[in-house]
C-alpha cells in the first residue's frame, strides 16, 4: 500500500506541474510587461508631439515664404495698408515710414527721378476662418517717380 501512496503523490506533482502558470505568476508577468511598456508609450507620445510641432513649423515656414514672395512687389509708398488672399491664407500689411521720402528732385543721386522712403511693414497672416496665425515685420523701400514737364523722359503727374 505504501507503494501506491508514493505513486499517487508523484502523479499529483506531475499533474500540478503540467497545469502551467499559477495566477500569481501570470499577474507578475503582466506587471513586468506593463512596467516595461511605460517608457515605450511615453517615447511614442513624445515623438508624436515632436512630429506635430515639426509639421506646424514647416507649414508656417512655407506660408511665410509665400507671404514674402507676395509682398516682394509691394510698394509701401503706393499701398501702405492692404490685404490679399493666397489660397486659405489672408495676408494683411500696415506700413509705417522710417525714413521719410525725399520731397525734391536730387540731381546728384543715383535715382534722381524718384522720391524714395524707407518703411517698416508689419505683416499679419491668418488662415481663413481660423483667425491670426503669425506676424512678422519687413523693411521695404517705397518709391514714386517725380512727374515734371521740365524733365525729358519722366511722366507728368
């Protein structure tokens, strides 16, 4: 009889070992995996935020370049205040004189037939329907030809 008792103990041990993980072992494994995933999830979140910022910065740079190209032909002496739209961008500008234009003809100057002044142009860019997006300042030269019937080749005022 003692032989059968030993056999049943061995059989019970083999059955309990063959069952797999206990509940505590499974909970510990899940906790270890969870702790290991926290830095990974944090890293993914930080990278998503950085990519969003980079995308916004690129969009702003492209919009700023488009705005500068649009205002390249701006003559602040003729159009000191204005607004224009490019795609979904609304561009507004307001010019303030820094150096006032010369009121008289300067014969010895390089561009004698022009009145010229130096302007600070405050530019605001907004996305249509979303309000102001960003703003910046530009420096521009404003000019206007002098008109006189006494000067050959210049248009009259």
